[in-house]
C-alpha cells in the first residue's frame, strides 16, 4: 500500500550531484590529512565532530536538504577543521606558510604571540554554520520579526558553549598531553570565553550578511514523497 509523506524542503535545495561533488572533495582532502597526523590520538578526538556530522548531513539531505551556499559553507568549515585536526589546532603552521608566500611573518605583523588558528576557526564556525541554522529554523520553527535574526545567533551560541564543555570534559577524562592538545588553551585561562565570543561574533556577522535573504524568507516549499 502506498502512503504519502509530507515533507518540507527548500525550493532551491542543492542538487544531488553538487552535494556528492563536495562530499568527494572533502573525502579526498580528509584522507590525505588522515595519513600522517602530527598527533594521532588528538586527531581521533578532533574527528569525533566529523564522524557525527557527516551521517547527520547525509540523513538531513533526505529529510531537509540545504541550499548550495549552505553546503559550500559547511564544506569550507569542515576542511578547516580537518587541517586543525591534522596538525593539532595550536600547531597549524599558518605563519610559516604566510611567510613562505609573502616573506613576512603574519604573527609579527599583527603582534600575535600565540597560534591563532583555533581562534580563526571558532569565528568561522559562527560565520559558516549559521546559514544552516537559519535554514533549519525557517523550515521547522519559522521565527517572526526580530527573532529571525536573534534565534540563529542564540542557536549557534548554545552550540559553542556545549563544545567548550565537551572540550573541558575530554581534558578531564584523558588528561596529560592529550588533554592539553585537545583543549588547546595555550596557557590562556580565558580561552573558552574568547572562543565562544568569536563564534558569536561570526554568527552575528553571518546573519547581517544574510539579512536580504532573511527579510525575504527562505523559499521553503511543501512537497510530497511517496513510499511503499
């Protein structure tokens, strides 16, 4: 007997070939970075995020696919995270790479005394993942008025706080060098607060950039799927 299941999907959902192309590109990059990470145990801990996110995204494509732009943003974020996992966040050699290209030290130019790759990724987490939060909220619990801007930011802030709590728990459980490598505070007692603030700032920047899109409302359209 055939039954009809009503679903809600964006009218401009990313086509399957586009999503599969991004998945193949990420798989190739992730595999290359997985071959010889600097600290294998920390790499495994960092990749818990990837092992959880990819099945959720695969399931989500069947139930609530995102738009091309949102998938592209998630792809960029996951690639940046894979780089951080390969080197450990506190040792990503971005300054060496910048100096090889420009002949100058980025840290020296900006007066930085620590490795700021983790801070950059926390900011980009807010910037690049917020579009997905906007689409989810618009599809499942459409906010009105000012809440269209506030709820995505609050959604991202809650995730940032949760991630910092997970980092702390992992450091408590594993301890030693592995716990410190995963925590990545680099001696800053306010590291968790700064990371959360940067993720919030990135999310605020994202909703501002998405303002024309938010004002119009995302083009979600009701659809149907048949199932035997």
